[in-house]
C-alpha cells in the first residue's frame, strides 16, 4: 500500500514510515504505515501546480484499496487542481487581453 503511494507520487512523496508490532512468533510485522505527500502549490505557476496535483491524486489513489484518508487526500488535491486550472485560465485570458505579463514575467494575482 505505502510502496504504491511512494512509487506513483515521486518526486512529491516521502519514503514509507511503518508501525511495527512483534507477533506471537517473535517476528516483527508492519501493522500500519504512512507516506508524506507534498501538496503545496508551486508559487507563481498554476500550470505546474495543476500537474503536481495530478501526480498527488494518482499517488493517493495508487493502492488497490485506497483508505478513507487516501481518498480525502485525493479530494483535497482535486480541489487544488481545479483552483490551479481556474487561475491558469484567468491568467491566460489576461495575457491574451494584454493585461498580464507574458510567461516568465512577474506573477499576476488572478484573484485581485
């Protein structure tokens, strides 16, 4: 489960962290785990943020049976994806009108 998150989410995921218990046979068994996923937007680049959120969504839903927490992460990433797409569309429309600098220029806050 955790390996699936990590592999699909690169480079935005951490290595898995496992919780271990010793079984009646004296062996250690992983009984839980987690992978950290970087969900921070990429400042000034809504297109890059959208692409990152696509990777985050895929990583969250990568296991065969995503947990409720996995599904919540995917939903939050979808919300950020939609916001980034809206910001990119607004910025592109402003550029077409000549109201915003071309790419590579200073960031324009599309919500101002």
